[in-house]
C-alpha cells in the first residue's frame, strides 16, 4: 500500500523566514524547533534554516537543543527553555546551549553544575509576567538577580537574556505583562550589564504587536506557514508542507485513499475538503489506514491533497484544525512515522 507523504518545500520555508525577519526587524528571529520542528523533521528544518541565515534556534528541551547542535554546520546560538535534570544541564553546558531559567532552585542547580564542570553557563532568566507558566515572581526578582551577579563574579554564569511568555488572552493583559517585563529589565540593569537578548513574544504577538517585541523574537509556527487558529492569513507566508495520499481503490461510493487515523489524521475530520487534479472533493469517512473520498472521476494512482497551500482545492492545516477546535500545528505534529517526509528545493 502506498504510504502518505508530507512534501516539504525548502524554497517556501526560506521565503517564510525572510518574510518574518522583514516583519519583525530590527528584532532578531529565534526559529523555534519544538515537536520535531512542528512535525516537519528537525534535520530538514535546521539544514534549510542555515541556508536562510538563521542564527538563533529555540528548542523546548535540552535533548532537542543537542540534536540541533549536532545538525548545525556553522556557529549558531541554541536556546532550551524547559527545566532540566542535572545530567541534561551538563550536556547543555558542554554543547554550548543557552538555558532558560525560571526558578531559584533551577538557577542554583545550573550554577552548581557550571562550577563543577568549570564551564560558564549562558542563562536567560525568566520573569513571570502574569501567565504563571514558570518564571521568577517580580517580588523575588531582585534577590534572584543578586544570586546571578554573584555567580557571574565567580565565573560560573553569564546572564545573556531576560525572557517571558505572554498569555495573549487580550491586548490589555499583554500590555500589563510588558510593563512587568520592562521593570524586570530595569531592575537587572541596576546591578550590572543589561542582557543583550530580551524576548517576550512568540509568533502572534511578534507579528501583530511590534511594541511588544524585544531584541529577540521566538517564532515557530508562522515560519512554517501555520497561521493562528481563527487568525488572519499572513502576508508573504504560506504553508511549507503538503500532505498527500494516493488513490488505491475505486468503489461505488468514491475513491479509497491511503491515509487514515493510524497515520495521525483525526477521524473527526470526516466531511473535510481535499484537493485533487480534478478539483475539491469531500472525505466521507476516515478509517484506520484508509479514507473514502466521495465523488467520481478519480483513478487508482491519483494523488489527493489532504492539506497544503490550497492550489488543488485543499484546506490548510489550520483551517482543518479549526473544524475540530484545535490549532494548526497539532494537525502536523500528530502525524505518525507511517507518513513519509519528502523534501524538495
């Protein structure tokens, strides 16, 4: 049986990266690579991003950061923000990976491991700006900065960044978060150098709220052409991935295609549109390894576009996600190893 394929356009990925960089300038792009580069494959994404001149890469955890470092063929900065074990801290320090630190306990462990290894840790300290997703509370910030400065003097640490996450629940809440963020930077500057890298925003806020951008912007989904759920299209940005399946049988009810829920296609998407060389069709049902496409005119061997740019009448991943109240990246990241990745220039 023919396997479904996720076709990746390196040319479109590079074009998206350039469009994002132009949009956020002079803020620097940190290309986020979590969840295997949003399901696109981390090796392909890193190699292509290098061609686009990306200098900052973001990973959720140290393991992902180490993999990015392994793939990189030139110097670049790598940031991992999840709280890590001591062994992961050691690996990060040895692989020159910047660490996002959001608690005093984690900070203490990073300093301890850096002291033991004799390696100066590069740290981005996280201020809690209201989301309460990790981060040092503002009332604890001065004491935490004192500990950072002491570690800097001892040669165990370099404070290279201050960062946070936005809730993006409302503009007013994000404005309040920005004020906390700026106060934290001001407090930091009172005891030593102001960190060069200040990053508060991810994809949506980086794109739509220029006043919230810092010197660095963490952007993942938009670079891959995945717009926000219920959000507008993005100027100059298109999906870099097209998911296709092959017609393997023709029956009275329509055409059977080689993709199903075992491939990561949610069965709740039955009724969705797909693209073909003969126009848009509707998926009547989604089974374990196959799906049924309504209508005639399709033949065995024909290609069907499950999602993509819309060239053949298919929806985007985000449009499909909106049908089942989720986000576009989930449609991509839930795809299984049965789906073959096919890259092209």
